C-alpha cells in the first residue's frame, strides 16, 4: 500500500513535478494565510470578549489595542503562508500578485486562472475552518449584541471573514481608491524585496519583510476598507459567510449603517477589481522608477534563493 501511495500520490508521483504541484502549493499557502488571518479577527471580535478576556462581553476594538492585534496576526499569517508555499509556487497567495507578475514579470498567463482558483479555494476552506472553531463564540457575541445575521447589526461578526467599507463612505469610490493604494504599495514594494538587482534581503528573511509590509499597510491604510489587498482573501471567505447566513451583508455586500442615510451597496466587486488595478499600477511604478534604472546601470543580479513558480517539466535540461 505504501508503494502504491508513493507512486500515485506521494513523492514518486509524476504529477507532483508538474503545475498541479504548484496549484496545491498555492491552495495550502492561501489556506494558512486565511486560517491565521481570519483567526486573529475572530479572536478580536468574538472569542476574547466571550471568553471573559475583555472589559465586557461586547467589547471590541477598545482604543487601538485590538487593531494592533489584528495587524500583527496578519503579519504572522503572511509570513507563514509564504514559508509554506514559497518552495514550490513562489507563494503568490494573492490573485493581484499573480496577475501583476503575469503583466510585468513574464509569469505564464496560462497558469493564472488555475492559481487564482487555488487561492480562492484555499481562502474559502480556511474560512470554514475558522467558523468551525469559533462558531460558538460568534453566536454568543451575536446574542449579546442582539445582532441578526444578515442584517446591518451583524456586520461586526461578518467582518471576521471579509472586509467592508467604513460607515463614512456613501458609495464605492472611496473604498476603491483605498484598496487600489494599499495593493499598489504592497506589490510595488514586494517587487523591490524580490528584485535581485536591488537590495534583496538575504538569508531567507524575505517573508518577514513582506509580512511587516502587510502589517504596515494595515496600520497606515487599514480602517477605510479593511485592507483586503487580496481578492482571494476577501472573496473566498465572503462566499463562505454568505453560505453561513450573512446573506446580503456578504453578497452582494450591502451596508446600511444608518437607516435613511446613503449607504454602500453591491460592494463585493471592489475588493476584487481595485486590488488587481492597484497591483498592476504598483508593478509599473516600481519598474519605471527603480527596476529599469537598475537594468540601465548594469546592476548584476545577486540571487540568494532559487527562482520558483516553474514546474520541473518546464525547466531546460541544463537546469536539471
């Protein structure tokens, strides 16, 4: 039996050397990202207060403490997700990153749909895991706060899974700009971190730098729209939240914060489209201002790790 497993599913399986191994890598990397990322939000929103570890059983976001907890949790989530998937697929774990790399770094367009599907699937199943673990504390929090799942009163518990615009917005324009800026910063600086002609970090600490970058975006640009900056991070858990009963709050994303006042509707597409646009802009800006300059100066690449995201079957024989 072990021999059959080794040949068909284990290290001896031929398909593991193909792009299917990369898709599994993206799935698990994104799963880890969301398991820790949504998990820390569940802690801040429902688990800490319902377990008696907050000022009251309805206390969330007391001053800035809970927000720092969330940004630090996402820092850890990003670092671990990259370390998990980086060795096989390069750990895009973000459709906006995948598309930006296809536009500006020659990543094969034929792989893009499969990478995105794997990322969304990983995010969806990780959200299901978070709900399985925290469903009792979430229900308790909703009971204490008299929240009705699917109505505006349940936005706080819904936010464990996906993002929403701040109540001072009355349309999608402001959140779109916020997500665009955040993702442009993310991708532009990620390209700087991995650019072997620039001051790329050595000793495999790149994941920590990228994790700190995401935490910094959360601390500097997070409140307006929840800094999705990743279409899979938002849509996968959003789709799960819709299935779990958050209805219109999740999909299509209708937020009526104050009855009778203008409110944001059909928000679901903003954390998908804006990060993709921002990612491409960030990549272009980095190339125009820095990367092309490094190439013009003849700066030699100084590789520290093997280039990833290539299946064994795609590599020239000289590399084997």
